[in-house]
């Protein structure tokens, strides 16, 4: 099961290979959907997981910006195009 683990170098998202692949594939699909609509995809997250998320996706999805909710200016209109959900092995087995 995926988890945010804190190390001396900061947070790290720990996923097994299947979970990691699932998250990357879902993000790729949602980002492509946004680009087809002429939008610049941005992944919004909570502040504690922003940098670990960036590190998780930077090689496969280098074009996808990751921002924390508090980094978005209050005057900016955010349009939600999609969402990603972590499916654990327990979820798949159920």
C-alpha cells in the first residue's frame, strides 16, 4: 500500500511497482485529456506531498507541473478536468 514516508531528505512516496504504474498511467491519461482540450495540465496536491509527487512523476511526465493548493492564487479560476485514485492490491482483490 502506498504511503508518504519521511526521511532525512524529505518525504518519499512509497508504492509497489503496480501501484506506481497505475498512478503514472492515470496521470498521463488525465494530462493528455487536458492537453486535447487546449489546457495546460497541472497536478494539484496538498503541500506535504507536492515535492514527493513531483519526484515520483518527473521522469515519466516531465511536462506535468505539480502545485500545492496554497500555491494557487485566490484569483485564479481552477477547472478540474480529472482525478487520480490510488488502487491498492486490497482494492483490486475486493
